[in-house]
C-alpha cells in the first residue's frame, strides 16, 4: 500500500467526520432557538416579541460562526493530518527499531574450550566477533568505540576523573552491578581482577598484563564503589588503553573457568548456559537479565565449524546467521539478498615472525639483521593483496597504520626485491638454509604459508610448513620458542604507539617472541615511559622506525580487515576498529 493512498483515505475519513460535526452544530443551534421561542409564562407576548427581535441577530451570529468554522477547517485539517503523520511515523520508527527477543546462530573455527584452556578470560584472540572473548560474556570499566583514540564510554564504571597532572585516575563503579554468579562487582573485586591479570602464573596469555605491569604503580580502594588508579610514570590518556582491554572477571573463579567448570566470574551482557553446551561442538550464551543496560537478544549460539567453505555454505543456506569467511566467499556471499557484508576496519596486520634464539628457541639465522631484512624483501605483498585478500584492505610495508602518530611515509615503501633479498641471504651466509614455518590450524588464510614458501624459495631459503593445533601453537608463541618462522595476526597499532611494545607479545620487552633485545631497542622502549616532550617523542618514533628498517624483527604484509557475513535479519551489528563488539545492541528483525 502506498503512503499516498493511505493519506487519501485518511483525508476522506476526516471529511466524513467533519460533515457530521457540522450537521450536529447546526442542529444544536436550531434547537436552542426553538427552546427560546417555545418557553412561555404570563409574559408570553413580550417574550415572543423579544424573540422575534433577537432572531435576526442570532441568525447573523450563526452565519459568522459558520464562516469562522469554514475558515478554520483547512487549518484544523492540516493540523490533524500532521498529527496523524507524526503518529504513523512514530509507530513505524518503533516498529523498525530494536526489538527484544530472538536468537542468532554464529559459527567459529575454534572449539569453545580453546578460549578457556588456551587464552583465558583476559587474552585477546584472533579478533573474530565469534570468539568467546568478543561475544559478550565480559565487560570492562570503560571502552572505546573508535580506533586510534577517542573518548571512552562508561561500562561497568559509572564515571571517572583524573587529577590535575593526570597521574591518577579515580573510577566510580555503577551501583548494584554483579558477576554472573551474583557476587557483587565492587572496588575490592575490581582491584583483585587487575592483580590477577598482572600475575604471570595465572594469566600468562594476557596481553593487557604488560600494560598493568608498566603503566600502573598501584590501586587504592577509596570506598566500596571507588578506586584510584595511580600511574605517575605514564600520565594522561594512555591509561585508557589499559582500561579498554582489561576485562573484569572474578579473581576467585579463574581456575574453574580455565577448567570449563564455571563461568560465574564473567561480567558481560551474556551468560554461558551449561544446559546448551556440547563440548567441542557448540556453546550458547543467554541474556544477562541483571545487566545495567538493555540486552535485546535472548541468546547467541556459537557452533564449531572449522572448515571455511562449510561455514560459507551454512550462511548461504540460512543455517547460521553470522561468521567470518575468507575474502573469496565474502565477495560471493555479499551478492545474496539475505546476507550482509560486515567489513572490519584495519585493526591490525598479518605478519610473519622470524623467531630469534634469545628465549631458548628460534633459529640462529633469524639473529642476523641481514637475514631478517632478506625475508622482508622476499615477500610479494601485491600478490597476497590481489590473490588472497581480493583487494580488501591494503598491503603493509612497515609497522604503523597511516593514522598513527608514529607513522612516517618515508618507511612506507614496497620492499619487494627478490634479487636484493637473495644477495642478503648470501651475504649473511645462510643460502640454502632449511627452516620450518609454523601455522595454527585456526589461521584464517591457509594459502598464505604456501605463497610465502614460494617467495622464500626464490631467494634461497627452503621452508617446510608445519601445521599445529591452536593450543600447541599458542604455547610456542607465548614462550617465544618457535624453532624457525611463524605466521599470525598482530594488533594494537590503533592505540597509542607506546602501548605496542608494552602490550604486544611480539614486541614486549624482555619476553617478546621475536623482537630485538639490543640496548638500542631497550633505550627506545624505556624512553617512551620517561615523559618525553612532544619533540622527544617524535624522535623516539623515528629511532624506532630506523631500528626496525635496518633489521625488521616482525614482517607485516597486509592489514587485518575481518570479512564477516551476517544474515540480514540481524540488526545493530557493528565492527569497531578497536575489535570489541557491542553484542547487547544486536537484535533480530523477523519482518
């Protein structure tokens, strides 16, 4: 039905109603006049004469009233039509807006146990929205929506303020918030969370542990809802990088969580439901009815579908609503009416890591900066961009995104030079070297290692691809002991540049998996925390870029842009640059 036909019918109804009102008004006036004429007493003659004299005056008043009514009718009609249009628009808006209820089904490449036993509640995983740490089981004190800075939004924290020199941040919690077990989330519980994240024996896999260890000096409890986070060495907004990633989990529930026995220590809008859990097959999270803001969905089910083509077919058939797929499938499925493309912004980079020997693993060839530079020059990034990523995202030649304060276009040039790479391999004495390249079974682009293998063969490096279960791969990664090379994703480039070497395993000193441990590297990282002037800060960024360019210790080749396909009935989904999703805002449109 067209809007035009609707309003024409409404207009006819208005006229019919007005005709009745007009007739009633006229009838009322006539009856009054008859009543005046027909009422008599002993002075009937005088009254009849008075009535006769008054009749012309009454008729004149009636005519004036009718004329005034005729003049007012178009205005009243327009006003009524506007009111009706506004009411219909408001009803339509309410009908189109978020609705409570419904269930969506997602698919992930890893089993639900991966998140408990391998990454723990405080670690950032691959970056897919279907992973346990992004699905909504946890919350933090505050969170950014925008990448590369931006104001944080209140989450479990109601408000915060910094002191005059921004060396301390006072945080006030919301009143009445609880863990999923029902235990209060108070100041003591929050402090315990930060302490357990900083404990390497409990949360070895947590990237944010590096920020707590470096940025925080202490945490003081002021009252049951208020804490003071003291960070005198790192004043200013950089502390919000830590708050953003520090998910709040009951410190007393870590062991039970890792054993997949209890998820009561979680704090987010969705709660793990053991009644709908099938080990290694699927898990379901249901609405947290005690969450401090509206949660629209009843439940999110996540199924384990390791094969990317099978995930794509399930999306096509409508068996699942949400999954990350490879770029080929992303472009194909995006042509279908019932599916929507959800491309993530550049939240990180795909990299190859040449592991050095300083942590007890690695390969001695990787200790030579000439050999690492040869690896960097051997990668055909343009081929990867076109053949693997289908033109989605962009090739990367250095360690910063273009919107980072540390970005310098002088270092952002395609290094691809097979002849130069081969010469460096020969110069370093490693021509014909044999080395393993380690790949997790959950790595999103299994064809990439084969392309890298061919690239390196062209310059005199013989690579054997070794595929590992994700748990085994993570163990090598966290200890920095791969005996060769690995492929992975790496993130956190969108935050303050100083956060990268303090948070990312592949840069963090001294436990980094691949990075240089020279005195120069240590000087630069320590300089970041010495409260440099703006000019000194830029100089440190330049020193970092030059050191990396001379012997790159991590080799980026492409941005990470998550290619997710969503059923069109799922609404409210977003993919922020800072990788956390806001699943409480998702809803289902069954129209």
